[in-house]
């Protein structure tokens, strides 16, 4: 089904693992073919190579990825940060557009992990 991410419409696919955890795959056009451009995971079984998974705290995330950079803040106050090809969404409702990476609640939890290469 088509979705719009960062102003671009793309095709996406929703898959369910055997334990009903969701995996979303987003594609982009390249030389008239759809290629995978982003994968989002909403489950607790898998972790990144640095042991970060859903429900990890922001403090855990900063320790594992000291090179984190700010990606975006959503209208509902969630923060997205980027490191090593991963986008981590932090489920905090306190963030505003003025929030900096050093001002994110260290106890806030990772709610979505996306691989974007």
C-alpha cells in the first residue's frame, strides 16, 4: 500500500512474523524497479548488532551509539535519532522542535527501529 514518508510517496508492505510482530518494508523506484529502501520493526525479539531493541532506554541507546545525531521531532513529541544506518524513534511526549539530542529524557524508551541504508 502507498505511504508518504518525508514528503515522498512510496510502496510499503506489512509482514507478520510467526509471533505476530510487525515488519514494514518500504520501497523506492530505482531504474524502473522497486528496491527496498527502509525496513521498520515493531517487535521485541530482534536487536541491533549493538544490542539495542524496542524498549531499550535512550540512555542505553546513547551508550551503544555515542555517534547519535538528531533526525527529527514529530508533532506528537516523538524524537527520531540516527546512527550507523539506523533510525531510532524515542517515545517521549515532551520533545519540541527546540529539543536537542542532549535534552532527551534518558529514561524514554525506543518505540521503533528502522534500518535505512
